[in-house]
C-alpha cells in the first residue's frame, strides 16, 4: 500500500518540473544564447509510468517527464532597424528576432501546473488517511 | 480451524473484499490524477455497481451454502473487471471507457469527477475499515472475558 504514495509523488515531481520550465521561460524571455540566437521556450512532455519509483507498484503506475523540448514556433519579431542585432537582409530586414516565449500562455500553463500539483497533494493526503485507517486495524 | 472460523465470521469476508476493492480503486484514481496532463492518456476505472452486484451474489451464495450457520463459503464471482488474485482477493482489471471530453492532448481528464471519486472511494474504504475494526474489538473483548 506504501507504493500508492509514490504515484502521487511522481505526479507532484512531474508538475514541479513543468513549473520550473515555465519559470525558466518567463525569466529568459529577453535572453540571448551565446551564439546570438534568442532563447527558445522549453516544453515539458509527460508519459505514464515512473521508472525511478522504489516499488513495483510505483513503477507500473505514476507519471514521469519523458523529455523537455524547444518550442519550434518562429521567434517574435520587433521592428528596430537601429539595433545591431536587426536582420540585415531578407523579407524581415530591420526586425530584431526575440524569444518565442508567450507570457500569457506561460501564465495559463503555470496555473494549470499549480492546480495539478495541488490535486496530487490532495490525493497523497487521502492515501495517508487510508493507510492510517488500515494501520488502526492492528489495534 | 478456530482461527479460520473467526476470520470468516459474519460480514468479515465481505468487508475485507470491499476494503480490498476500495484500495485497488484508490490506486486507479490517484494514477488518473497523476496522469491528468499526460498526452494520449485515457482515464482508467472499474465499475462500482458491478462490484456491488458481484458482492451481493457472493453474499447470497454464501447464505445458501451456510445452511443456518454463520460461516458459509464466501467466494467472489469473477467478472471482466474482477479477477481472482494470488491471495484470494479480487484484483482489478480496469477499463478505459474513453468517455468525457477529449482535450487537444487526447486526454479525457475530468477533474471534478476524479475528486468526487477520490472522496467517495475514501469513505467506502473508511466504512469497511471501521466496521472491521469494531468486529475485531468485539472479538478481543470476548476473548478477554474468557481468559
């Protein structure tokens, strides 16, 4: 029955990782990589099962972060021909490429991740109560 | 023989089965919560009325086999969702019914229903556990008087 707690823990870990990625996206909204390209938003993908669990039950159920990928959507463009980073040629000449982080989307994702984290915490609390009740059978 | 009779007395086997079912279903519910935002994940569950029907059948059959005594043979019928496990209790074979709104990530989560199921199932487990505990205390009291 102790493996039950690992299921909710895996859910909390996954949501916390997602929230970390969202925080990194918001923090790096104006960052530029060492090679001069703007920061690309990170996306977290989940898959069922949790290989890091210590019990067979925990490994069979639960969730884990399968991969963290760069958001492939195009960079945002800002008109600023005086900026040294402005594109010199092509249809977007005069525009400066900026990170593709969408602050509104990140805000919505952050709320979603927080609520999902809370739901897992509630489930863990319910599991704890059930284990306590079962233990009380012993006298 | 005496110990086996004590463990098979009255409603005890039915309560143990109900407790085992609630614990198994709890695992499914919290797994659904953990996978609330997993792409392509379909919620898994087992039918509570289906379990109650099987339990009713088992109790009726036990009553028929008891022939007046309190200790008839209690055996849960196997269904598509309830399979006899290695320790005699039913293990759950959940279904993915595919009901509910399918989100853009092809996950059919339903947060409100999940939380309702979590609360209801917790109460079922608590009911079975409390009655089992009371029976245990009764037995303990009876043994204490005899000593």
